[in-house]
């Protein structure tokens, strides 16, 4: 391989890759791609080959590269090549690679000079390359030949721009020395995509083919037509050298000899040639690597800091140290108690924003689920009146009572109080379930020690179950206390006189008018498919109505439903639906919405359904009662009452309603207090004060603190990662100190590129070949006239004294007024134009 600079970079990149591989990550350096741009037969493929150091590209005269070649260099221990169009075949002989490129080019473009923008993808695996992308592009041409399309020039330019427009690409603008540099299409295209000149390097080829007496010294010294990154001259192998199998090493030695022996280039030989071009490009790669280092270092340092705290306790870790086990046990039990209390009492740190947990769920049970369960067992009006009438009749016996009996009131009230036991015990069960779930969530931090976690869960759960019995006994005792004495002297009790005057219609206690009780998304589930199917709306529940809107901005109201005579019923979940559904209907058999007798509202979870039901209860919309018993005893219920009995039933009905409301209010207040005192607070105290003693008595410390295999593996992985991160940071530091970043050259005045491109497309062209048209004297390259307004010595243009070709007079020369400097012979149909500012001795 001929690229020593690349071989010096490979160990650096390999070190980085190895460092990142050791921590299970990839190092994305994204090295720039290098594209060669230039005219036809300018030597682009030769420049690319010299950079890689391998002889594998098709060579010859005319248009040889007729499809873009995307060459991916990939570092590998073995050396071979493969094409994307035939992945299964590996090429170890690079002559075969050249033949395959030629065959694949002909397959798509034909054999008659056709071109195609479809690239050939070649991968070269070698231990002597970096992971780079090189692009060999077709040469810029203006006149179509063979099967080429008429717009060949524009097609090739578009193809080139597609590859060099990427910000991470380096552009090698290749121009042969025997061509006028001011007309270089390669430099013009590079200027379009890189106006600052940061990515463009000028490459001058064919310096050895210039006419005698001419040289490119001023161009290579960046004086004549300056570029920001300057020009590098190279001497490639001739077609004869290639056919004679002259290898790249011998070509590089011949190139070095040429620059050292040429009088015009001898003083800058160290800045010329393919090795210097390789060095320049490798320096660009080094700069790119160095620019990537700060981001890589920052990434590694942030990972290192995140690990440092955990690694600190592992640095001097001894698994069998009893002192460490005792300390870890105490810390974990203490942390478990803190976590349990935070989940129950609430905390600002580590807030769960996805779902309710711990104390928030228990609060929901107390203030939404439990009140809903109380209302669900609310007595049925017909059943209650029937029971009251039977009680009055049974108390009076054979006599017809003149007064309303107190005993009937007490009997009905006691019967209603007993019904409170079921919802109260259900509330305790729900709270217990939440406490056990909270314990399991808190013990997840003990997963490093499976036995400790198991014992902790068992001991705390057993204690909660013990407290369950005492809590339920206390709640049943509260209900029995309420049942044991009916306090008719309660300040909120309406009394006998008010009960008689009260209206027979049940007055619902509503919230403040227009008070918003709840907002949220619900799906109306039973809209027919013909009308759009189920759809989600934003619902607003107030004390008087239920409204739904298109979205939460509440600007486009879809409907407003008054709450009068509405009730709730449960609806079975559909076979294909995963939503939970409840329905709202009118008790008077009226349509609720359009032609629907009920609207089915769907939520994502049963918890949301229960929460919405509790909100409807606050608005006075109650659940439907099961009418099965009424239907079974329909005949029995049809009995007649005399007016006096009806008045007595109404009076006791109002008294029962008033007293049961007092008891419900009392129970709703006492239930959360009882559960908090007897269960939750006791559990917290047990965890803080007694859990540790129970753990010590249940098993010995060594078995409790036996580490899980996963934890041991995690500790080893963490320590390995920590040391790998430190090693990677050290490698980055070494690379930073062992490499030097080359500063970007200062901007230069490259307005000549614009001025050259703004001229007519037919500038003056000097003869550069030794073969001339017949009848025309050979032009000898000597000192040429300078630009206008610069004095030129007499006799300097003696070789240009031939008269113009008859019958094809050219335009008047700029020296027309001076007979001493007649114009040189002109190519027919080409007007004279001398580029401004070109001093003598410079090739065109």
C-alpha cells in the first residue's frame, strides 16, 4: 500500500472502536467521503487509485468512467473486494475487480460510450485502509459521442452535484496542467456547492505533459488563480506505464524525481506529489476525528458520572463480609419503610405521572368508590313504602291505629342500617388490596436479595391480614352502635312535625347550580356505523346538565343533556371491545339523545367507570335498581291503602329518609378514620419499629442477605463498564495529545471563478498539442503578452506575427492600435479573448 498517512491513522481509529466496543457501543466517526471531480481524461481515477494505493480502476483514453463508482473502504484483517450486485463473490485479484467494473458498466450503459447515473458499489476490505467512502465520477464533457444523449453535459453535472453537495464530502477538483485553469468546470462546480472553499482542494495533473518552456509554477504557488486550500501537483502514470504494468510504488518514485529535477517545481517539491496529497487528505481525516472527540468525550463522561455513585460502594466490595451484610440489611429495611410511607402519604420526589398508586388510590376508594357503594344500596321506593305499611299494620294488630307508631320508624331504620355492613366491608377489602400492592412495589428495590424480599413481603402482608380482622370488627361495631340507639333528638333530624308537612316528592340534594363536577374524555359507544360509529368527545358534567364538545377547548358544543329523570345502568362489554361501558337513560322512557333511548359511554378501565359513576352521584344521577323482586311479586304489591294509612306511611317515609341520611353521613366520615387508624397507621408503625426484629427471628442474616446471581452479574458488568469508560477516556486523551489539528487556511480572493464563469462560453484557447491543423504554423510556447494596460517588451510576440487566416477575420484584438503587437493566429469561428491578469509563461 502506498498511503502511509492512512496506515498511521488506522491504529487511532481502531483504538477508539475497541474502546467503544468494550462498553457495548459503536463509535460513529462518520469520516468524510472523498469525491474526484474533473473533465474527461483529467486523471481522476489515477488520483483516486494513488490515494488508496491499489491499481484496480479502468484506465484509457476518452470517457472511461461512465457510471459513478462508490468505493467503500472497510477495515478488515483479510484483503478482498466485493460488489453490491454480486455479493456472494469475493475478489482477491484486483485485476478481476477492474474487469468486473468494466463489465458492469457495459451491462447498464452499453459498449458505445453511454453513461448512467446508477452507481456501482464496490467494497474493499483490507487491513491497510480506514472506513472511508471514495467516489469516482464520470468526467465532465460537452459534446455527446456514441450513444450519449444530447444533454450529456447537464446530466453529468447533475450527477456530480448529487455527490459533492454533502457537507461531509471533500472535493478534489482535478484539472490537467495543459488546460486553461480559468475554464475549469471542476473548480466551477466545487465553487457552487462550497462557496467558502473549505472542502475543495485543487489537483493539477499531467504536469509532465506541458509544452517545453511552460510551467504551472504560479498556479501551484496559489498566486495566479488562488483557492483557499491551494493546489497540489501530481504526476500520474501514463497509459504506456499502465500497459507496461508499472506499479504504484515505482510511479511514486518517478513522480518524486520529476519534482526534484524540474527547475520550476524544485523549491516546492515537498508540497507536491501524491504523498503530499495523501498527507493533506489524511490531515483532513485527522481534523474530522479530532472534531468528533469532544462530543465522544462528553458522552463518555456523562455515562461515567452516572455510574460513579453506584460503583463507589462496589469498589471495595466483599460479598462475605458480615459487617457489610448487617449494614446493607439495616439500610434496606429503613429505605423500605421510607418508601412505603412516601407512597401512602405522598411525596414530591419520584412522582408517578402515568397512573395513581398507593395513597392516591386509597383516597379514591374513600371518597369516590365507597360513597358510590353506599348509594347503590339505596332503598327502592315501592319496597320501602310496602315495608312501612306492613310494619304499621303489624304494630296496630287488630286495632285501627289513630296515630303513627314510633316502633314502625325504628324497625325500618334498623333494617336500613344493617344494609350498610356490606359496602363498609367491601371498602376494607379494597384498601387491603391496595396496601399489599404498595408493599410489593416497595420491595422491588430488594430484588438484589431474593430471600430478604420474600420474607419482608410475607411478614408485612401477614401483619396487614391480622389488622384486617380487627378493622372489620371495629367497623361492624360502629354499625351495631348506630343500630343500638335511634337518636331522634339529632340536630339534623327533621322531627315528626316537619315530616308531616314535607312534600311527597323526594327532593334531591343537588350541588350548587352550574357548578362543574367533572371534565374528561368519554366515548359514545352506540352511535350506528351509518352515522360515523363510536366517537370520542370531551364531556363536562355540571350539577344540572351533561354536555359534550368536540375537544377540550369547549368551543364547539355537540349537545347538552339535562340531568332530570336520568339514571345509570351497567352495560356488558362488547365481544371485540376492550373498553368498559355504562349507560345513561331516562326513567320516563324518553329519548336521551336524538333517537336513542340510552347513550352508552365507554372508558378505558373499570376504575374510570367507577369514578364517573361517583361523579354522577354527586350530581344526583343514581344507578338503576334491580326490578326482579318487584316483577315476581307484582300481584302481591297491588294493595290499596286508606287515606289515613297513606299519611302515616308518608310521614315515616320522610323520617326514615332523614335519619338514614344522618347515618350515611356519619359512616362516610368514620370509615376512612377507622381504616387509617387501625390498619394504615399501624402498618407504618410496624414497618418502622418491628419489621427488623421479625426478619432476624425468621432467618439468619447470611441467608437473608444472600445475593442473587443477577445482582452479582450486574455488579461485575458495572465495574467492567466503569473501567472501560475510563480506558476510553484515556484513549481519547492520548489521541488528542498525539494528533495535531491543521487550522483552516484564511479566505482568498477567488472572484476569478465568478468572472470566468460569467464570460462567453468560447474563450481564447491556446494550442497545447504538438499536432496542428494543416496549413497553420506551429505555435511555440514562449513568453506571452500580458494583460491589457501592462507594458510588454518589443519583440516578445515575434512568434505570433503570422497573419490571420484569410476569409475568417477574427474580432479586433485589444492590441489593434499598436502595429508592433499583431494578434496571434486564431482558430476559425473562435473569437479572441485573453483572460485578464494572466502573467507570461502560464499554461492555459
